[in-house]
């Protein structure tokens, strides 16, 4: 059973055409829609999603559902959703219970594959889903062949063609604007505008000329949008190694308390939470695991030197790992 996770932006062909042309067996499709942006952009994306929903069903016979992402610029939330969604699809947990391709319980999971399309929607969503898929591949080594991310290149881009059409329309509007229905100064007869207000033509000419000037100077986008407290969204890199059980405890403890002034303080807190005696041996065990999780290891922990101690916190990818595994933390501690 193949499930395709498809973030929807302003593309149609790239999201369905390659699957039809390459004759993919598409059993299930999850279309992700954004809800942030101008009203026109959001509605256009929803229109594309509605058309894709219909065509995935009619052309590929796929079970199709649409899901909305509250903020397409919230990388962390997108990563968490991707992590949960991909794992659930791999395990067949549709609607909270395992299903097989016929809708029966207790499906054989090893037949399931998840394909993540990363060529549409704002980049934070595409990168978040790609990174989550990569992280799951690391954690579920036996399932690596069942997780795929893919990209499709367009045959052509419409922006330049639209710009050329605008140039042609600008030239036509210029000719109409310069025409005088009452006759030119040299006595020649002007163009009959057929009752069209010349001020309206001049206004369309002005806006078209301004838009083309912006396109020629800046390309297809303008400015840099502020997202939260910054103008950039950091895209962390996934670890290439799985996390062992005691390392999980260290990460969950950092996630719960935020930061520690030293590794010893972290070890003391961890021992107390586990109801274990705080000994030199236990402290050494924590130090060893923190080193494995640190910058020189898996990259889930950051450390900053303060005198003889090291301030210890989660790195960005460490925060994402804890957020994505919050349910595992509750099970681990019986919460």
C-alpha cells in the first residue's frame, strides 16, 4: 500500500502528473493545505487542492483526504506533524487503529510505503517533512526502504511567459492611451476606443508598467517577511544515528527542565527523577551519554563552557526530537 503525502502550494501538474506518467500504484493521498498568506493566495491553493482531491480519486483511484496546516512557516509544528503522520501511515494507524488496504484490522505493515512530495508549498513545510522522513529512516532502520522523499522538476515556468504577455499588453495599452478619438495634432484620425474610459486605460497602463518594473528588478518575489522574531527560519539537519534508551532519558530531561548549568546538575536531576542513587558511576554514565549526544556526536545537545562547567541545553534538532517523541516520554515515565 502506497501513501503519498503531498503539501499543496500553487502547483498542480508536478503533484500528480509524474505519478500518472510513471504508473505509480497510489492507494492513499494526504493533501496538506496552508492557511497563512493573503486571502487570494490561500483560496488559490485551496482551489488547487480541491482539483487534486478529485483527480487523485478519479484518475488514480486513490483514497484522498485534505488536511490543513495552521502556519506554513512554523517549521517545528510541521516537523512534529510530519513525524506523527509518517509513522502512523507506516504502521497503518489510520483513524487510531491499524488498517490494511481492504480496511481490515491487523494489516501486514511491511507492505506499506510512504512517499513525501517536496516540490510545492513554502519551503519550511517541504524541508520539515523531508527532515522528518530522514529522521524516521534513522530510527527505523528496518523500514528505510519503505520511506521515500521525491521532487519533480517542471517542464517550464509560467512566470516569464506571464511577464511577456504583460509586456505585450503594456504596448497595446500604450498605443490606446496615445490614441486620440478626436484626431491627432497632425490631423490624422485616432483610434476609436468604443466608449472605454481613457482614464481606465491609463490606470491599467500605469499598474502594468509598475508591475513589470518590479518583476525586472526583483524577480518573482518582493521583500523578506518577518516570521516570529526573525526574518529567517532555521532548517536543522537530522542526525544520522539512532537514539539509545538512556540517551532518550537525557533528552527528555533536558526537554522538561530546559537547561542545566552543568552536566553534574543534569545528572543529579536525572538520578532524582529515576529514584536512583547519585554516585560517581551514575554521573560518569550521564557525562558519557551527553558526550555522545553533543556537538561531536549526534548533535542533539549543545554545550557552552562556563569556567569549569558546561551549560547544557538541547540543540534545535534536539528540541524537535523531544517534541516529536513527547508520547514516548509519557509512556517511559508512566504519565
